[in-house]
C-alpha cells in the first residue's frame, strides 16, 4: 500500500481564499483529466473537507502533511501573516524537497531576485518569511489574482483550466500539454456520452438540482468546520498563555467561543476563568515593592525607583525619584517613602500633597535604606538605615525623634543594607532583622534592648541583604524569611522557634533581591516570593506548602502583599510587572470550616443552598477491659471511632483502658452539623445517639433527611449494626429509626418516596440493598446481593436505581431486572445520575471515572483519568455540564463532560482522602469533606455565567490589533 494518502496539501488563508477560491482550486485539480471511472484525478487535502472534528487539530494537520506528496501554497498577504500557514510551510521546509513545493498567487506580489537566488523580500508581500533562503532557483508558481473576481470557476473555464494544468502537471508527472490534451480527450468522450443520454435529461435535471442543494449544504458545513477548527486552535492557545497573560488568555477563550461554540471553547473558558492570576500591570522595567493600606482602599507600588499610588482606579506617579520603600500609616492618610538620596518623605493621600520638607537621614550608601514601618498609633515611623542603625521619625512633621545602633555587622557596617523593621500590635516592641541573621527586640520609647536577640538565620558571606519579617495578626507568631532560603516561625512570647526551618522557596541571588514575605490577615497563610519568579503559599499551622506555586512572573519576585480582605495577593518582580492573584482556593485549603473532630463522610445541601448538612464520625468513645489495639480507614473499609477514640488523623485506638468501667459509653460530640453557607459557620448540630458514624445523608420528600451510618450494637461491644435516623430539620425532631444488621454505607430516596439502603455485609438473609417504607419504618423488600454495597443512586424523575459495591460491577436496576455494567477493576464506591437522568457516572478503587449512557447501558465517551488514588465520591453540577470527584489522593477535581478534560485548578486539595463532594443547587459552590476532619467550600461561581465572569476579570475586550494578531483568519468581533 502507498504511504501517500493525498496527492497534495492545500494551504491558504481562511479569510480571503476559504469561501470560494480554495474550494475551486481543490475541485479543479480533482476534476482535471479525470477518467469517468475514478472519483477524482488527484486527492487534495484541504482542512475544511479532509479533516474530521478533533480536539487535537495540530496533530491531525501534521499527519495530513506527512501523508501528502506535494504542497500547494495559495499565496496572499493574508496567508503570509497567518501563523497557521507559517507553521505548515515550516514543516514542509524541514521535512520535504523544494521540488514538491508549488505556489498559487491569489493576491499581492511575488518577485524573484536572480542575483540573490531568492525572493526580493522588499517587493514580495504574498509569501511567508519561512520561505526566505530556501529555494536555489525560482519555484513553480501560477498567477490566479484575476480569479478573485470570477464567479464561475471550473475546468471548463479556459484560462482557469490552463493555470490548473500548469499546477497539476508536476503532481501528475506529465507535461502540461499532455495533461491538457488528455483532459480535452476525456472531455470529448464525456460529451459523446452525454449526447447518447438525451432521453435521461429530465431525470438528470432533477438530480442536478439535488446536487446543487447538496453543494450548498456542503459549503455551509465546510464553513462551519473551518470555524470549529479555528475555535479549537484559539482555545488551545488561550490555555497555553494561561497565567503568563491572564487577560489575553481569557479574551482568547471568549474569541474561541464567539468563532464557534465548540466543547473545547467552553472548557477553555472555564479553565481560564479559574486561573489564579487576575491581572498584570507593567509600570517599568523592574517593580520593587507593593503594599496595601489597612482599609484596602489604596495601594502603592515602587517601580524603577518611582512611586505610584492608587485609590482603586489607575496608578498615579508621585514626583519623587530613587524611591526605595513605601508604607501607609494605619488610617491610610499618609504614605511614607524612603529614597536613595537618604530622605524620608511623607505624602498626604487626601489632599495629594507632600507634608513638610524631606527629612534627610544621611549616612553612607543611602541607596541601601532598609525597612520602613509605622507605629500602630500612626504618629511614629521606624526606618532601618544602612549598616546597623535604626531611627524613629515623627510622622506628622517628618522630624527625627531618636536613633540607636542595633548591633554589629559581621562584615562592613557602611555598606550593608538597613535592617527590616516591624512593630508588635500594641507598639511596645520594635523588632529588627539584620544582615547578621539576628532578630532583635527594642523598646521604641527608649531604644533599649528587650532581652536577647534570636539567631534566626545562618550568616552567609555573600549575603548583602537582611531577612524579611512579618507578624501574624494575633501578635503571637513571628515569621522570618532568610537570605539563605529558609522560612522560620517563632513563638513571640517565648521567642522560641516553632518547628524546624522550612525550605522550598529559591534564593540563589543573595545580593540583589531581598527576601519577600507576607502573612494573611487571618494568619492562616504565609506568602513568600522566589528567585524563580514563583510565589509559594504556606499553612501557618502546619508550615506545609498549600497548593502548587503561583507562576507567571518571568524574573525574581521582589515583594508580596495580601489585600486586607484576604482575597487577593499582590506581587512585584524585576520583570517590571505587578500581579494580582485570587488566592481564595488556597485560603480554603488553609482555613476550612472548623468544628469537626473526625472524618466527614457525607454532605447535603438544602433546597435553597443556604444550609449545608455534613455527617461524619464525631461520636462517643466506648471503653472496655479488652486489650489495646488501633485501626484506621483503609480504602472503603472505615474504622469507626465507636468503639474507641480518635488519637490521630483517621487513627482510632480501640478499648484504650478500663477507667470508666468495662462497658460505658461517653458521647463526645455531634455527628451531624448544619452549616450556614453564607456565614461559613455552624448553625446547629445534632447528636445521633447510637448512630456513631454518619456515612450517608439523603434528602427525601417533605424535606425530611435520612441520616444513615454505623449504629452501636445494644449488647455487643465488639460489633456494630446499621441504622437510619429520619429527621425533620424544620421542626428539629426525630421521625423514627430504622435498624439494619450491618453498617449502612449508602442511602437514597427514590422518586416515589421509598428509602433504599446499602450495607457493608449481609447477615441472616437480610436483603442488600433494602427498600424501606419511611412512613411505618418497615422493610418492604430488596435484593440479595452477596457483596458490600458502597454506593446507591436514584434516577431523577425516573424509576432506575444504580448500585456499586465490592465486586466492582455497576448494577442498574429497572424494577426486578438487573443490568450489569462492567469495566472497573476494583470496588465501586461512587455512582451518580446526571440531572436529566440520561448519564450515569461511576468510580471506585481503580481511580477511573466512567460515564455510561443509561438508555443503551454502554460507555459514553472516554473515561476520566487523572486521580492517583481511589475515587470515593462523584457529583454532577446542576446543569449537567460538569462532574466533581473526590479521591484518596486528597484532591478535588472538576471535569468538563463534553471534552472529558479537567477544568479545575490543581490546588483544590485536602490533607487526607476526600470522601464527599456536592454541588450547591445554584452550582456556584462545591462542598467537599474528608478524612482530614475538614469541610471546604470552593467558590466556582465563575463556571455558571462564564462569559460574564471572563469579561469582568479581563476588564476589556480584544482590540482590533490583538484580533489581527491572534485571529487573522476571521472577521473582527467584540468579545466583551
């Protein structure tokens, strides 16, 4: 079999040649000299007719190029500017011979310079720059510039046929004259054949009409395919740009959707809306620092030695030069700055004027002034001078109050930069950090030392910088970032280290860029800037990294600052940019909803979405005189805290002692909590008594809730039962209890109001799953499965029921009829129907999420692959477009079902396996809970009205210049 699938690859500009001329050339080459018994004389690849819809368009184009014998470039100024045409030409130049490259001029000019054996690029505007210097002699090209105004182009058009014959001759391997003669001979034969078929003219006329309609339809489909291809390319480009230029990435994703509403374009919009980077502002060649006022109404930036201030709108430059540092006083009425001339200047923000004259603090190497900090009362300003001195300045007049030495520099006093300075919350202590690696404490009223210094960071001879200091808002924890690349936490009361030094942010340059550090307003996060251009976030309590680094800067980060509301992080870099990051998801990781003392297994929103019900293992501890041993959650096997007590993350110590008697139950806390979603706080809690661990929550008719889980056996201390508590949340009272013989792991209400439960095991012939009448609390029937049933789902508005369990088979029940869906390689712990009931998602031990077509009971599309651990929970979004999953790899992921790709950022994480995920009714919040005793509320409102969100995030639309650069093959459109 020949390796060639196509005789020629046709490359052209969609905008100018796509509608008419390119199809005419393709059709003409296919028909010229075509025998009647062949479908076409030449097989020509044109991406609107030879390319199927595919998310990997680039790979498909490359495959077509590889399988084509010749390359035909339809040259025009527009194609010369097209990045796609340029890529195709470059591929051919790198992989094929010059003789197989043919040119059709459709507009513009081509001039060959014989003296240089190259095109005259000063006079040639129709060829891409990739052809420069490739040809040793003038290549074959034909001129079809006249054809732009022709409306009837075919092989019977004499001039058009002549040009096509010139073009087709090398492809056929025949002289043009022979090819033309062959075409004439075949044409005459066809005429004679037609003359013999006059009797069929009426029928042929009807056929011709049908073919005309078909051709029009094909033309329309070709244009739609062109737009779909362009849409997918733009979506891919948007994703590649990402946080490097978030506004452009978001606008290109909108452009992709405007060109054609492809699944790839919609998934791309959701991905770019979820980018943590909000905007990029370039103020110079190097941005040195950024700071917020305490009320968040103002911000200031230093770039290229200039100071800029903003009141929420555009930045305004102040008339000061060689600015080093800036700081707002507590009420934001004054902005203080230091300069390389050794001056301190004060700017009154309300009246936009300088206060008094500049205070010159003098001294050598004044360009190395260090930190700048206001006293909490706003009347005093502390400044770290070069070397080993700190001064206090009157912030109302600019007058110097006092100064004192703060220790000896281990190297050279007059060239070392000034110390970092920081007041404690009540202003009774001034802290300094110097190039000797120490943190010292001073009485600002007298300048006297307060106790011994802390040897915080290792002294490095090459270090020409002071460590950075930041204080948690509670005033109890001090954080320092050293020039050697470590982050340290200190108990301020005892001035002792909290844990070991933390490493992980890069500090290769120890002489030019000082460490950058900030603490979140609620003290849950610490941000550090790195030499590699990334920002890392750390959990203050665990001192562990939170999520992946924020990447976007191309050079070292010089400063980081949290906004007062804690939602935004600002960063500056020597790349000259100021970036603002949405860190709400990182904050959710660091500060989940509190109050849970054990694993969270189930979540449920009420109808309004204002209340979240969370159930887990927060019950009592049973003491016995038996020996000690421990257990913990392993996969789908849950270790209940009853009997026993939690002694670590998911670790339960069973029968620890006999101090409380051989068999006494102590209730430790509620197993169900009702959370106010808006306020992010507990509204009420429920102790479920003998149900010691809630594994499933189900919403039933009349707003009742079924609370199912593990029930303590009334007489045996070494065994558990299953139980269901029926609860009315409006009245706050119990509606009765249902008792099973083993742990109930799943529960769901059917559309007719019945309750179905699944158990871990079956004992004594008890059905599993079991059907219950909740009105009279009796079991009405069930199935006799000899497996643990871990998951149950009821079809919305339908009669089907799906179960998953230990045998790894999804069972779809239609009354008594069972349909088995196979494919998983381990236990199945999660099943869910789509809101319209047409799809079923299943997942489990193999970490793979499968989507099934309910009607045909067959797989629907590709699997969702990405988790590295078992998947314990799946949930469809209210509109059915997204699927959320929670896994044993401690991650929460959101998937676009149309493309089967992940659209959530990589930092939606827990610190232990995720057992439950649930969308709010409006789709704007995703709740997750897991073995880390945490419930987290992820804001995903951007996915609900993604177009509006993207326009608000970008704050503008694509300009015509940007459109011409990135979307040259389509007419300009306003995307916002």
